């Protein structure tokens, strides 16, 4: 959600362009799901669930790199592609591992639990990352606005817009140069919050890879020819 908000409010994309910007992610998830689902048969669950989140973490970090402006193909496109590959390597093997961990008679329960955990995690992520972005936005905005020569009432009006994040607009009555500086402060403050959120997301992806390394069993070694059965 914050990625789309950044593209629209900070980078100036239209709603259609912002949606299209994330289309490679969807295509990669769709196109690679069959292939990635078969990774468990070849390598077991552990390897994909370690490598996938690490690739996704790199994708999150790439989202934290672009500033304001620049071509989509050199800013957000690489991040979308890397994140899509990382999630494709992760999601299908994870689902396969969950479904394969129970008896076929309990497949429905396993599927329900898996979906419930996924939906709950999505809601928690929106809340947590919203707090991260809002906190970083407020701190960055205060630092940037403190350097502007503003009347107390204008400063109060600027602070009152904080809850709108990147959609905030400079209050009326400012001269054009100051208004432009305030709008730029809003954009750059939100970008700071977005970058922090992406760094936190990358760290969480790394933690999930570490958890998979420690907690998920690797593929059992094939018996040697002529061995005792």
C-alpha cells in the first residue's frame, strides 16, 4: 500500500500508472508459481524458504534507494522484479510445505490456518508499517520545517497536515517559494518514512530466512545404493 501511495503522491504517477508499475510483481508470481512449487520436490522446503526471503529482502532494500523523480525503469522496476522473484520463490514452497505437513484428511484445516495467518499478518503489517512511516514522517518534517522562516500560525497549519502524510498540502497564504518548499518537505519527509519501512521489511525478511534455516527440516538424504533398507 505504501509503495502505491509513494508512486502517486510523491513521484507523481497517475493511479493507472502506479498500478501498472507493480504489474511485473503479479506476472512473476503467476508465471513462476508452478516452477517454484516444484522446488520442494527437488531441494526440500528449507532451501527455498531461506533463499526466497533473502531475495525479497534485497527487493525491499531496492525500494529504499530511489529519490524523487527519475525513470521508472531505473528506479522502481528493478525493485519490483527482485521482490517478485523473492516472493515467488517463497510463497508456493511455503504453501506446499504447510499442506504437506499434515495428513490429507486435515488438508482443509491446514489450508484454513495458512490463509488465516496470511490475512492476519497482512493486517498487522499495514498497522505496524503505518506507525513506522507516520513516526518517521513527523520527525523528518519537523527537521525540514524548522529551517524555514515561518510565522507561528503557518507552522501550526503545516503540522496540522501531518496526519495526511504525503497527501498533505502547503497551507494557503504562503508565498509561492515558501509553499513549494513546504510541499517538497512533505514529499521528502514521506520518502524518509517509506525508506525506513522498506528497511524494516528487509530486516523482517532476513529474520524469516534465519527462522527457516533453524526451524525447517532440510531434504532427507537419498539412501545410498546397496545400503541396508
